[in-house]
């Protein structure tokens, strides 16, 4: 059975080997919501979007969350023993 520590070690090795994954130290969600809100306000002020639509599109800091991305094992590379 794999341990948490082994999983972390293997993940770190894979990330280093492929150089394709980065760990984000802090959540960029606040900046994303603020930038979106700023953009929506510009659209409303230039009359390119009605205020009602802007209100529907506006995100909430308390209700929003940033999804976590994980890589999954490839089914075709998993070996299954015949004893199981």
C-alpha cells in the first residue's frame, strides 16, 4: 500500500521530470474576481453591457472557489495481477 509520503515524493519527481506542473503558493482567486469585476464595470460604464447582466455575471468571494487540478493514473499503464 502506498503511503502519503511516497505519493508526495513521486509527484514531486514527476513534476520535476516533466517540468509541466507548478504549485501555486497562494490562491489567485481574489485577483481573478477583482479583475473580472473591474472589467464588468468598464463594460457597464461604456454602455456595452446592461447593469442587470453585470450583476448576474459578478462572482462572489464567499461563494466562489478555485478548482484543484490533479493528474490521474493512466488506465492503460496500470498492471492488474491475476490473483486479485
